[in-house]
């Protein structure tokens, strides 16, 4: 498998995803067939170790594939992005845990990794319980990872992988305006679960490039800066969704009647200006984000990461997502009152893109602050 075969597969199944995207929005979860398609065409395995039949490719390849998926269904694309990214994270845990999780190499991994809950240690096991939010794609994943802290002088964040049967999915917890189809529901572990050491990832080890999987596989893929990778991979679905918004704007342009002009929108020069500016902005953002991914891949292979270059990737991610959202906003603003109808795809794309841009690690405020601090600290 490689990027080309995965992209071909995505184009083959994408039209069916597009037809079901409204139903995913309504149901609060993508169709199980979409997840089955992803497994069948190996779309979530570009970042999986080759030892388990994955491509062990690059962050850039992953982003390009996810962006293609986003042209058909942003919710499915988002799930694909996080399934792949969480698999990338778990490739850094002990190989025994990887063999358990990928006993079926096509297994998908969903997660809620932001550490808010305190775990405890019993011998070599980590005892896990609590409620964990935003488990995107959790309905379709046989394995779920949850993040928490182990106590100590300085609380230590860990990510623990647990089988889905040990977790309750709170289906009533996902009532949102955008990205509804991602099914990013709360994961609940009501009864304590003992997670063996081989299914525990210590985040501090990944940051220091000393996690078991990193030492086992070596550079460059699994030694890319950990937090930066977790940020950048979430930008890819927005690329595809922005392109889908352009396509939908064009599809409607001959049917959208403008009372003020007594003509359809195709004959309005302002609509052409908006289309030109948005397509240019999308192209600029796409090029910048892929370049950021290439720089991130490069950092995975260097001995010492330059903090300014690392922060510039986060900067460009925030700028790119903002530019993509601005492009969609510009088109939606000119789409008229009928664009608000529930059966109109452009309003869903607009909601989904703006939901993504508001993600805490994708906002321009976060990106600009991260970069400016790194730049000023270097002087």
C-alpha cells in the first residue's frame, strides 16, 4: 500500500460517503459502511508500522489522503485523521501492546487523550476510570485510548489503550452544531480497569524520543515532534471540506436567483470575485500545510529539533486553517437564505469547517502565540 493506492480507493468510495454525509450529521455518527470502507482500502494505515502491514509512510502522505477524504465527507475525513493519528501514537508504545491491538492489522483506534483525570499505579498496571470527552469515531473502533495523569511530584501524563468492551459510549453526550457526524462522544469507564504496562504510553518518553516504539522503529516517522504532529494532522480534513464548499457553490450558481439583480448568481461579478479569492486562498493554505507537513517529516530525522522551526509548523497550521475557514465563510455569506436549509450541503460544510477552526489547538491565537514565544525566546 502507498499514498496513490489509498487515494484511488478514497475516490472510489467517496461518492457514497458524500451521499450519506447528511445522514451522518443527523445521526451523530458516520455510517458503519464508511468505517468498513476505510479498513478495506487501508486508508488509516499510512502511519501504521510496516511490521503490521502498514505503509509507515510520512505525515505529508497521511495529510494528503485525509484531505481527499474531506472532499466527500468532512466527518468521515476527521475520523480517518484521528484513527490514523492515534495509531501513530500507539506505535510508540511497547511492541507487545501493538501486537495485541493489531491482532487484526486493520483495527481502528479512537481516543480521548487530553489528560484531565488522575489514574493510579498498582504494580506495573495503571488503574483507569472516569469520563473522557471527544472520542471521535468511537462507535467504530475496537480499541479506545484514554489519557490521564499518574500522581507524583510532577503529575505524569499517560495514554492507556483499552478494548472497546471495557468502555461505555455515552451516545447522549454528542449534541453539537458542527462536526456532528464525527460522533465525538464521551467515553465512560465506570468500573476500574487495570491496563497492563505494555498498553501504556508515557507521554514524557515520547517527547524525549525514548518511548519503546520509537526506540524500536527509529527515525523518522515516529520521532516527529509529538505535540506538533497531533496538531497538524487535524488540519487535513479542512482542506478537503473547503474544496467541497467551492464545488457546491459552483453547482448552485445557476439556480441561485438574486432578486436585486433580477438574474441568477452566475451573472453577478461579485460572485466571481468571491470564487476567485476563495480558490486562491484555499490553494495557498493547501500548499502551506503540505509544506509544513514536509518540514515536520524532516524534523523527525534530525538529532536536535530547532524550536523555531517546530513552532513555525504550528504557526502555519493555524494560519492555514484560518485561511480555509475564511474561504468557506466568504462563499457561504453569498449563498443566500436557501443555504440555511437542512438539506443544503454548503451549510453543513460551513458548520463543520468552523467547528474545526475553533478546536483549541487549531486556532490562530494558539498558533501565533506558540510561534511568537519561540521566536522571541531564540533572540
